[in-house]
């Protein structure tokens, strides 16, 4: 255990309501948790870290990104999800060694810590086979830098081509045959890996732990989905899956199940309080009701959904129904950034284009709550993470108040959400361990690591060019599927997620 520390002299956003008092405080951190909060100067008996002139806030929880995309940052723009996704899962893969995998993982972890995030959920695509050396490198990267991480494996048991509507008509028989040969690991391999890690990396006992990820319902048989559901329940693990990110996926649900996907998940008993539906953009009122009754979380990824043109989640109807809402960035191949502060600002601002009733707009406090307490609840840490109070896990961030962002200081929550993007962060802590101090990451040589990443990427650029070129033969068929889906009706009561 780390020795106790007193964080002295900061003001703070306290409790579930982020209550702010400008009076400086002392926080005693012991055994990884906040033990006492008292007026500044009133605590003693432990090493003291001076944080005068800072604002302490809960660390942000990024409930969704993909570390396998970090080397593809900035390579692709202006494609909808169903065309873009082939550039991430290319027919010709880019093969990395363990060191390259380690460095690739650190890209997102560094940006996360530098922009106020203390927990990331990495939905990692393993490719056609499980490479244990590379997987160990992912876990080691998160261990070394000090961030809290949940790692899942985007499990599926259907070839990617078979999760699209109209595929049989759009693709030639030879192309279908070739694409169906691009198979993920077997169900037994996926679940065997999860069973091992449930013992050695359970998140209740490990800062870097396991989450169960079923990539998306249309990429899995119902039997496999429910096997994953039972596994998560039996091992007390949270579960995530991508659901109805795009309009095409509503069309897909109608063709595959005779109803939208969330309604189908409710019918088969998949939804539960430890289930997060990533994106959940195209929803109807019946689906929102099903989420509320089940206790499942709807995860809002506004920056991703904008950059891919997917649409805007009906956040206010979800909140009014009592659905827990969390937040995530999604992968940097589509979003260019793992900055959760960008997600916060875009969530609050984007809500203001949805109708003329300004009482329904998302407030800064609601956005911050989704990115902290909402994520904590989704992943089984409700009341322990995402909040500054005695007894909570000490995952926290300090923002400098002597910056343009917070000068003059009128409302720290609003200024944090709408204006701060990470430049003012100079201290953070995860589980009571200092991971940034004086603006420097404590556990790694950031400059050396970034230089090495740049060098390794230069070696790989040709491989990424070649891999992306292998996508070209399938784009005409995918364009046909995309256009046909746009012309296919969806339930009339679906909340409009995009301007016509």
C-alpha cells in the first residue's frame, strides 16, 4: 500500500452534486481512498503535497475506446461508420510485435491522463488469433503508466460481412467467400481467455482488469450473446456491446430480428444493470423504457457520433426515463483524440440543437455527472469512483486555476466542461498513487516514449498504406448497402438522430 498523503490547499468539487466552496481544503488519502476532507491546514501526520491554487475534481471515466486504433489516428476522415470500419479491420492486417503493441497502448493512456481521465475501457480487437505476448504488452502498458483500465476483447462469432443487411445482394459470391474466411478467434478461445483473466485480473482486485465485451449483437448469435451474458454475471463482471450506433443498424435489426436491436435484447433477457450499450443513438421510446426497466446504461459518445455522421443520442429522454448515461470517446482512428474533456463539451453543447425547449438542454453538471458517476455506476464502482467524498477511491485530478480557462472564476463546473481541454492539468492520482505531478507523468519518461512511438510508426506507415489499400475491392458493395439502408424505412417513432 502507498503511504498516506495529504493533498493541501486546493478547492474542490465535492460529492455527487459537485458542490463548490472556494475555501481551501485538505484531503487525506490513505490505502487508495479518500479518508478525510477538512479545512486546509487542519490535517497532519503524513507527507503533504501542496495543491494551492488548484481545483480538485473526480477523474473522468472514458467508457469506450479502442487501443488497436491508436496508430491510425488522423488517417481517415469523412466516411460513415459502415464504410470507415473496414479501414480498422483491414483484409490484410498490420502485424505488430509486443513492443509496438505496448507503445501503441501508451498513446491513448498518455492522452487520457493529460486530459483528466483516470479510467479507460479498452475494447480491444484481437484480430484472427489471440497473441498472448501482445496482450500481455497491453496490460503492462496500463500497469506501467498507472492509469485504471478495463480491457475487453470485442468478441463475436460471425464474420464481419454477415452483420450487414443486404450483403448477399451487394457482394459477389467470390467476395462473400473471401470475407467469410476472415474469422475471429473461436468462442472457446475467447471465453477461455476471459475465464483465465477473471481469476487473475478481476477489476475488484486489480487496477488493470477485465470487462466482458460482445462486439455487437448483429456480430454474434443469440446463443453466444447469452453465453457472454451468463459469464459476466457468474464472474461479477461488467459487460459492454455496441448497439444502434447508426440508422443502418436499426434497419439491420428489422431484417435480422423483426424489430430494433434493443427491443430484441430485452426480449432475450440480455439487458441488466451491469450492461452498457455503447452509442445507443437511434432509439425509440419502447427501447428507452426497456433500458430503464432493466437498469442498463446507455453510453453517450457525442464526438465519435459527430465525426462519423452517426447522429445524436436522445440524452434527455433517456435521463427523464431514469436511464443511467455514461460517456466515452471511441477510437482515435475515427475521433482523432481520446480527450474526454472534448466529449464533455460536445455533449453539453450539442444538446442545444435538439429542439427549441431550452429546459431540455443538457447542463454542464449533467455532462460531468455522466462522465464520472455515470461511468462508475455502469462498471460496478457506483459510489466509489467518480466522486470526491470520504470513503471513495482516490482517482482525482487537479486543474490550475491561474489559467485563462478559470479566470475569472464564476462557475468551475461550467468552465471545466465548456472551456478546459487539459492544458491546466498538472496533478492526478489513481487509487491513491500519484501519476502526474508538476505537469509531468510520474511513472514513464513521456518524451522518450513519444519519440519511440514516432519512430516505430514511421516503420509501419507502409504496412498501414498496404492494409488500407486492401479495402478498396469491397467499397462499391458497401456503398450500395449504405444507400439501400438509407432508403429503407425504420420505425416512425425512432427519435431523429440526424438532420435530414
